């Protein structure tokens, strides 16, 4: 469970990595374009690292349905941010489903490709194998940027696990090293709230596939629908879901609210005995 990713080495047997989200998109899910400008995106990345983020995930085109973003435009959005943060000491990933974007981002210094479409681009695995970059393979059903009919699962956990195993096998067959693969069950991606809750409840079945597991829960609709909260009031619910997932074996959490999540993850590590408290004064 020890993985070296870019400049960082993680012992996922006793460590949780916090991945901060930085989107250069005018229509982003949570920040609604607040980090669309290059300076704002770079500043947000540096602030996240200062707040304790281990990892910065840079996106130039969101997963949700909408007009296609040209590959050249997506490259123009993400590559300058990657280049600006490449030497900041954190893992840098790019959230993309295009092999050409992946290649350009890796050349600029990205260490990981976060593919929310599970290697939908036939050329993606070859780029990963050639460059040696790590990859997050995520479960989703829809073609990129397209709507999907209301999803129906017989057993969502069994079906998501089968999909992830198949996509991992595809990556490995193309030459991607096993120690470069991370999996993500894709909470809310072509899933109803009850599906996402079931995935959370039984996350250990996803973890049992045998690769480090990432969960992207932050401010998602299953949290809002569970609590009756709008997007701006889901921080506490998101952290509760992240804590639950870590206790079920997740080791990477992708978040918008960095400082609060870092504290929650470091507290889990302290309770588990994986790390020492920062200081000891009480009743000394």
C-alpha cells in the first residue's frame, strides 16, 4: 500500500491523502467559475497546499452534460495551471477524459490523470503506459458530456465493482503498471442518491478490488438530498461521508473544502494511532 506519486510517498495502510479541486471552467459544479481565470486557479492551488492538501486536481471540462469543450481549449485551460504548480511539492492531477489533454498535461508536469469516464478514450491507456503516469479509473455510464437515461442497477455495488475490474484489466493489458492505478466508484456519476448511499455503505467491497480507492463526495447531490441542504450548505455532510468512507477503506478524498477536510482526516489518523498528535500539553 506504499505508493510514490510524483513528489509524494503515501503509506495508504495508515495515511489519507486529501485532493483539492481546482477548476478552470466557467460552469463548474461548486465554485461556479470562481477559479476560471489563470491567476485565480493558481492562487487557489497554492492556498489549498498551504491548508494541508496533499494533491491538487485541475479540471478544464466538467463531467456533467453540456457542449463539448474543444481539446485545444481544454489544454489551454489546464496546462498553464499544471506548469505553475508542478514544483509546489504536491501531487498534481488533471481531470480529463481526452488522451491528447492527458499527454499535454503530463508533459507540463502532471503526475496523475483523473479519468471520470473510465478510459473512454481508446488512446488514454496508451498515453498512460508510455508516460508512466498514474491514473484514477472512475465508474460512470454516460459518454462524456452527454445526458444518460435514469440509471437502474440490480446491485449497484456489484455492478460498479465489475466495471472497475474490467477497466483496470484493460489498463493493465495496455501496459499501465498496477502500482499506477487508483479506483473511484463515482458517487453520483449516473447514479441516484440511494445508489450513492449504498456505495458508501458498502465501500469496503470496492476497496477489496485491491487498489487504492478515491472517493469524490464533496458537496454532491446525494449529500444535499440526504440532508435537505443546498449546495452551499453541504460541508458537514460531505465530511461525515468522507470520514465514513475512510473508515471503510478509502485512502484519497477529493474535496472543495480543504482545511476542514484536512483536519477531519488528520484526526482519524490520530485516533487510529497512525500519526502522533502535533503537541501534548493537556494534564501534563
